[in-house]
């Protein structure tokens, strides 16, 4: 089937092209349904193997999402979310699962419907499946989500309110990079608090606009949002910490290679120079940030051939010893598990467990997310390291999964994926 699709080209007429798109979409949906079935079968088989191997109960089933993520080239978190959907379709929404398997509904529709029913008992979830599933064919994601939510509230209002209370405990603020040197800060908060907060910003922006401020309302809301959270309005000299990694040539203005801001990603060299110059030498009336802001420079010594970190300057010692800083810089602040997208809460981990090796040297360290750190201890999982010529402290790791597959992960270039010099 894959070879047929790979060899297929666009039809010669617009009618034929639309027909192709329709067929391909059904194939995508059906493939997602089959993948869900296969994933459940693999998870069940792994659980049986773990029990036969005497794995402690709290570890049974660990590593399933990690191995599926490696096989699919997606993060373990992504694979775990898909596994939860697969389990729900298998146990509580079999009609919806059948529609996905036949290609009649999309995986996104299945996901939002299952999510709206996750607080319900099995009996009520199956009733939603029976009453609603066949009405979903032909509906868009938004309409399917609304229909599922309405029916779920009708069948179990108390459960919906309880779910809301639990959701409020998961309130959080996240930051994600977007295009053109911008970031999106998102607050997940209870509805009434979010509406109240936005209303306060909106009223303040409209008042400033009516008083003659020429900025657009969206700009005013954004600027006031940043002023309130950063404290710039009340404390103009507030110190804000950025970690910027940039080649020395680019910092001095003789190079053009991009720099990297930790937590954001690549930035143009000119933008980094302008940013550093602004916060240190040129007070800005619009931002309130200017002189008085301190800047530290820490040197990372890299191999000029491939940008592998060879040494880290020990200036400005804060919370971590030299080896920990070296490992974080060498691993570019990302998890060493291939395809893992986690970039926060990373742990300093021993490649060869310390209880066996007693080795806490840089070469035996790696950055690992909590999941990767734990699954290494499960039966069938091994991680070995191989020194690279000329870089004894930057080994290449080989991860072997219980099915015998191997995945190689060299240390990433210091400026992030896709920047290694050739």
C-alpha cells in the first residue's frame, strides 16, 4: 500500500484531484484507527511479558509509549497521548473506533469526543458512543466537540462539574516560540478568572486608547500584559535573565551565524547584538529596561569542525557544579532520547548507572526526561556509550529497546538540531 501511494501522482483534472484528496484522507483516518488497534495489542503483550519477568507492579507497562514513540519518530509524550486515545476507543467507544478504522471520521474528531467523555463512567461513555457516534460522520472538529460536550453535560452534569474542579488544579502558564522572533505565553486558568483577567487588560487598553495612546488595542493589551507580569511598570530596573548562546564571531559583529535563547530557539545574530546593546547601554522609554541591567558572559569552547562542546567556562558558579553545566551545555538542554521533545524538568542522569560504575564524570552524564530516566531500568532496555574520536567527553549513545531495535543519538550541536557544520 505504501509503495502504491509513494508512486501515485496528482490526477490530471481538478475533479480527479479532489477525489484523490478525499481518498487519501480516508486512508489517513483508517491508518490511524489501525495504528490504535496495533498499539493496544502491543501494550497488552508488553504488560504480559513484564509480569512474566517479575517486573514490580508499579513498573509494569512502562516503556510502551517510549518504544512506540521511537518507532513512529514522535515524542514519548505524543505516543502516550495517542495510547490513551487508543485505550478509550477500545474499551469505551468501540463504535467511534470502528468509524475511525473505516476512515469515516478523523483522528482529531475521535480525540475531542473521547476527551469530552473522559470524566464519565464506562456505562455513560458507551451511551454517548451509541447515541452520538454515527452523527459525527461529516461533522468538523468544532461541531463534534460541541455535540459531545452537550451530551456529556446532559447525561452527567455532576461529573462535568467535578471534572472542572480537577481541571482547575492543573492551571499553568507555558511559553512556546513562534515565528519572527515572537513567543506565545499561554495561561490555562479557570474560565471566570481568565475572563476577568482579560477584561481588566481590555478596559485598561481602551482607557489608554481614549486618552490619546496611538498603539492599537491588541498592542496595548500585549504591552500592559508584559508590564504587569515582568514588573517593569513598577520597577523599571528589574533584572530579567536570558540565556543566549551565540558564536563569538556573531557577538563581535564579524559573523552571521544565529544565536540561541534557551527556551525559545534560534535568533538572528543582529537581533542578539541589538538586544544585548539595548539592555546594557540604551534605556528604552517604551520598555523601561535600560542601564543598570547586568550581563554575564560565559565562554563555551567548541570544536570548530562540528560545534561539539569541549569545555565550559567556570565563571558565575550558581547552583550546579562544573560537570553539570558542561553536560547541560553539551546536550544543548534537550533530552538525549531520540524524538523526545521535552525541554524542561530535565534530569542529570548517569548513562552507566552509578550503583554499578561509580562514575560521575562528564562522559558518563546525559540529560534525560523523567520517562527516559526510568525506562532505562526496565528489562530489555539498555543504553551504551561510544566515545567519538577527539571528543572523549561527548559520547554517542545507543539505546536498545526490548524488541531489539537500536537507536543512535550523538550529542547535539550546541546551537540546536540542524545546525551542525558540515
